[in-house]
C-alpha cells in the first residue's frame, strides 16, 4: 500500500478537489440493499486511484484513513466506510 508516501496535505487536497459529477450514472441496485450511495463509492474510487491506491484492499484502507468529513464530502454519509466487497460489487 502506498498511502504512507502521500503527505497528509496532499491527501486532503485530493479529497477536497476530486469529487466528480456522476449525475448520469443509473443506480442498478435495489433500494433495499443500498447502504452507500453509488455516487459516493464512485467518488471514493476516483480519489483513491488519484492517491495511487491500485487494489480494492488499498481503496478500503484509504477509506479508513481519511476523515469522516472527507467521506461525507465524497458522498459517503454515516460513520462507517465501505469494505472491499462493497466497492467490488
């Protein structure tokens, strides 16, 4: 995992500047089974890739390393973060 090589300031800038517009993406999941917004998960993946996280496990670790405020800004509300299985599915 390469997150240790990024400075805290760089990680904060990436999380601040990276949320994308995914308004045209259709939600394929049933409403009953949705815990995290699709837009939030897509934003997390984009930010993690921009932070040199290349695997699902790295993305999951990255999500645990950023603050709740940053997760909220990405569109992931709530206290917990998605696991690698959630990101994969």
